[in-house]
C-alpha cells in the first residue's frame, strides 16, 4: 500500500485497529430527518468523540467548520429519494477532484446487490475505486438494502460484503445481523464497520449488538440514528466509544451512559 493510501487508512482506523465513524449523510435521500434538521447543532457536540465523519459535500461546507480536525468520509453516491421509485437507482454525485478539494480522507458509496440496479451500483463502485486508487483515496462501500429490510441476514450480507471487497473497496460498511455475523466478517478480506442492526428499544440493546459485533470481528461502527436520535447523544457516543476503543462490556457502557446522561441533564 503506497504512503498516501496507508496514511488515509490510518486516519480512519485508529492505532488499536478500531474505528467509530459518525454518519450524518441521511439527508441526501431522506431530507431533514428527525434530529438532523439542523446538521450543525447535531454534529458539533458529537464530533470530538468520533474518529471520522461520513457526510455529503453540501452539509460539510455549510455545517462543519474548516478547522475541524476529524477525518472526512465523503458520501459521493445519490440521485434518489424516499419518495422516488427505487432507492437503488443511484449514481455518482461527486467527483474525486471535489473530494480532494474538500480534503476528504475517504469516499463512500452505496451498492445494492440483488436489486434491479445491482450492475449499475457495482460498476459505480468499480469506477470510483479506479479513481480512488489513482489518487490514494480509499473507498468505503455501503451494502445498502433500500426498503427491503428483509435482506439483513448473514447470507445476503456476506455476499454483498465480499463482492464489495472483490471490487476494491478498502472498507465495507454493512449491517449487524446477530446470528452468522462472524461469517460475514470472516468472508470479507477488508475491514468491516457495522451499520445499525435490528430496531431496538433500549440503549443496552445497542451496546449489546455493538459489543457482539466487535467480538465477531468488526473493526468498529458507522452508527448515526442510534446516536444522534437518542435523547442524550453525547452520553450515547461516549458509551459506544468505550466499547470500541476500551473494550467496555455492555454493562460498563450502560453505566457510563447513565453517568454522562446525568451530566447532560444538569446543563441549562
């Protein structure tokens, strides 16, 4: 791996081999999602606890100060919305030259394996990898499922993750799926970060799936709504960070969350 690529990967995945990516790119297809209506207000208090920010160019320019020292993973795919016919019909929306101008450490793109637009999304990934390798910029592939949430099983996720790695993605973001997740990670020869798993009702359930996924080989998480839609987002990201970088147990993470939540409650 040449120096530039290795350096950017080291910015993303920390010296302990783990990573906490904070995605705030949801607006590119969902619009002003709950608690991300004003991105700057959501991002600023959480930024110190993340290892990298997954974001679109528009929100990066408008809502993140240039003196931010956190690496940026630039979302470069899109072109569809939740009110359109098919979320899988994405294209590349942002050039590699733009990513370089914005000093991105990596770029991210969704792939839709098994959809009507499987071929197009996989060729988009391949083209982006070609450009990324030319400039030493890693590509993170996101194994998206569109509206078909039933695809969040180990067999499908292992297939999609392996294909992403085969096409040259340096990092794969995929869903945690519980049973069989270790097979997903084992079958993917590049680092895997977890997106949200099944819908859960408590913070402890989030801590449990993050801990379990780490034990099964993931290098970290790319969690958004489980953090910034929480009533106490700073407490939540600190607790998740403890699991990822300090090997905290779910119980220890819950105790940290409760302690930090009390501090947030006392703020005017």
